[in-house]
C-alpha cells in the first residue's frame, strides 16, 4: 500500500499538499509539519457495539417528528464541577479539559472519579503507570470499588477493554498520548489527535457514555493540538491558576449544554482539591490598617456574585514615559478610565505611573468593576483611604456617567451578606428594584464627580 504524506498546520490543523511558510487558514508562520496519512484502510473496524444497532438515523427526518428526550444529568459530589458543566454531566457528552502542566487536572478528575461510587468509571492513562496513580489515590484517601484503571495508548486496545467493562464514565489522560492504528503519524501530531478524538466522539454519542479528555496547553495558553479539537467536543473547560497561589479556577470556554460564563474555584491542599464555596472571602484580603488605593467591587461570574479587591498605586513618574502596569484587568480599559478622569474630573494622571492589581490572582472581565477601579485610582491619587465597609458596582461611560449593570439585587445581597454597610451603584439601576428589603445603605450616583464628593 502506498503511504501518503501531507503537511499539517500545528496551530489550526489545515492540511496542505506541500510545505508553505505561512498558513493560509490561521496566518501563523512556520507551523507546517509533514505527517503520514493513510486514507485507504477500511475504517470503523474498531467497534464497541456488538449486537446493538446504531442509534443514529441516516435518513432525512422532519424536526417536528423527532422526539425530544430530557436527559438525566449525572450529578457529581463536586458542586463546582456541576456548575461549570451547566448542572452535571450530560450522558454522551465529550468534554475537553485544558490546563498548564502541574496545575492539578489529573488530580481533579481522579478525585471526582473516586468520589462517584455508584457508577463504573474507567480512567485511561497514557502518561502515568498504575503505581503512580495508586500513589496519588492513596494521598486523596478515597476508596472506590467501581473505579478501574487502564494504562494504554492504542485506541484499538482501549475499545476492546471498554467492550468488556462497559463503563458509565470514561476519563482519558491525556488525548495527546493516544494513538490510532488507522493513522501512521506519531502520537500528539495533528492527524493523530484529530482521529483519536473523532473515535472518542463516535463512542460517546453512540453509547451515551460521557467522556472527559484531558489536554495539554501550549506556551501561549491555547490547548495543544489544532483548534479543530475544540470544535469537535461539546464542552471545553480551562483549568487555570498561578503556581504561587493555592487557588485554582475551572472556567467554561465552550458549553453546548449550559452557560459559558461559569466559574468554579478550588484550593489545592495536601489531600487534593477543596471546593471554595464562598470565593469572596479569599478575594478580599483581611487587612488591619486603612490603606489608600484599595476598593472593593461587587462583580458577577456567570450566576455567581463575588466581591473582589481592587488595588491601585499612583506615583510620580521617574522616567519620561509614565508606566501603566496591570494584573487581572484589561490594560486598554484602564487607559480609558484614566482618560475619563483626566477629561471629566481634571485629575492629571499624564505624568504619573499607574499600577493596578486584582487581589487573589484572578482575572475579571465584568465591566461593573469600572467604578471600583476608578475609586481605587482616586484613593491612591489623593492618598485618602476608602472605608473598609464600602463597595462598588457600576460601569463607567466615556462621558463620565455611571452606567447600570445587570443582576444588581444579587450583587447587593452578596455585599450585605459579607457585612458591608454601603454600596455605590448607578442611579439607572433604581428602576423596579425594592431597596427597602436590604439592610445595607444603597447610594445611587449618576456621574464620576458625585462619587468623588461622596467619598472624599
């Protein structure tokens, strides 16, 4: 049989007959690698269904004739994982989990698999030996008689073992180590990842077994292997966090069965990952003294309200060009807020260095954090501390107005629960909300100068 080779872009999976310097699909340079591809093998000799006929219909049907099935989701003992998946594991779903090496992906899913004691779980490891996984399981101190282990990389062998065991949940660690006998290239190459993921997708859909694929990420933070992998799966989760912080964040990037704005927070301990049910407590540092440049923001991550601490430092610039340094916030957004303060408030930040940090090592995308960033900047500029019992929720517009934000009642309730006495919100948020039911003073403001007068 003649072996055919092709060139694949390692970034997006684009296939080309000859090598080119720049990928015509994604525009990346020097990403093409030659791989062997074998197209002539009679495909689908790998089967996991012996007698059961294929449940998928190949005929055209009218949508109104399709009977809708309300699938029972599989609830795990891990509430944070249930939240990011949109309410539990969907039968037949294919979930891709990405994260940096050593962040705790394998620990998280080994822990969850061991906690699911009522269902048969198969954990397939292509990277670690059975002894290594046993050592990790002993550290977690969870016993489970329905947990089975397979250290194998060939998909043909994996499906033979699946046929014998008939598991109700399959976890693969990691997709980059799997190898299909239908493709000749090395494990981890674009064509191997694409084929092994496609085989797992067919298995998940036809057997209604949920499959979790753990994937590595590249140095620029995207999941290793082509973008095509993210298109094939139902859900993409990103497990992130700083090696120097104990906290880890499980974020939804794509979800066909729920919201993509959800967030789960864990703390890494000696006995595995602990769920953080009240993230506001860890994101607000417990400080004794009143310090300038600190403001508390009431933000939302998906359906979950959180209070985060915004720290700002404004100093006289030593060099000719002032610095703008940001951690956990958008740099362009900071420059926009500084321009608003300069134009609408008359504050001269032009010759000042500005440093901004979101405490706790998390990244916030919610625009309602604008007001607290602005107040932290003013507090550091004037060197006057903001009271530790005050928090903020509001978006700042270009003309200096404070704009309304969504889910204001949940934000106020969270601030009240954590013992805050005052919250500054937009006056446009007052419509249709009964503030008398809250025991916290709600101060509605319309412009930046009103906030300044109210605070300083």
